[in-house]
């Protein structure tokens, strides 16, 4: 298990870290930062000292793909998160996650894995994505506004949408009622599923905790690297979960936690 033992700090933070409306309960479920503020600061310091995310690896064996240096350049920053939780024996510990992929890598030792079967995802998307790229190349060779180019654009759009639906169906999302449903079944609203939904730190952390019978006590998501282009994320800042993606699934994911 990835939970690293820690003692619970007397320091608590009452800010809401993640929340969402639960259609089953008809109310909002909320998890605060709570005792996660201190381990978040400690992880930020560890990442700063090491300059990489493969923290459990000897420096001589460090993988250059996991360097944090690009986060301070044109690539800009990345979100990280920690979840403080308690196991069935009453022991407390901390889990850590990064949002989405890190430099194209989904799974890094010591970090919570994604909520999608990566091998199935790769097998499903590899050939289709190559075909989509080929359609794009074919389009580029045709005049703007020509019927042939329009037909190819429509075909590429339809294939891309179908692939995205299939990818979303691969995500299996747990909650604290011991339920497990595919992503399309639990997303609130009818506006479609934004790309990257369920890939942020909080869903990853909560999903791992639910699957391993761990009780969340607090979560903190923080930003590492150069400010994002909109200026809404700054290095070292702690931020609540996003509303447009996470907010549409976190109500379901947090359901049952009150009785855990």
C-alpha cells in the first residue's frame, strides 16, 4: 500500500478542499484541508530539494523524465496533492498524487495511480489516434472549404468523439458506499464530460482511499512551478478542487464518508 505513516498534527485547516453535490443524497458532500496542510508543505519542500518526483529512487538512478525543472519553464506548473487518512487499525498516514500525467507518464512509484486502466487505455487509443492524425494530414493537403476537406473534418470529429466516449467508459469510479461505476454514469449535468475529468489529484486520492478501505481526514492540492497563463495558479499555492471537472464527480465519490 502507498500510505506513508504519519502522526496527526494538532494543526488543522478548516478551508474546504473538495466538495460536490450528490444526486443520491440530495446534498453537498465536503472534505476540508484539515490535517493535510502540514504534509502538503513537507511534500513541496521535498520536491524542491530533490528537483524531481521519483523521491523514493536513489539520486544516481533518477529518471530524467521526472525532473521538476520543466515546470518552471514554458511547460509551466503542475498540481500535486496529499490525502491524510486512517486505516481500519486506526493508523494514520498520507497518500500523494499528481494531476493527470507527469511528462507523459501515468504511473510513478510511490504516487497514487490513475482511476483508468492505463494498459486498456493505451490499447484502445493507439491505433485510433494514429488514424485521426492521418486524417488531419489528408485534410491539410486539401483546399480550405472544399467538400472533400469538410467531409474529412466531419469524419475526424465523429471518430474523436467516439474515442472519448470509449475512454470515459474505461474509468471505474469508487465511493465510500463501496459502489463502483463507470465515469459517464456518475458525472452530474448534461453538458458532456470535459477532457481530464477524474484525472485531478483529489479524485485519484479519494479513489485509492475508497478502494483500500481508508478513511480520508483531509486533503490539500497545491501548485508547483511557473504561474499558469491565466494567473490563477501560483507556485506553492493551495487550491480547492476545480468545479467544472472535479465538482461534477466529487459528490458521488465522497458519498458514504460520513459513516466511514
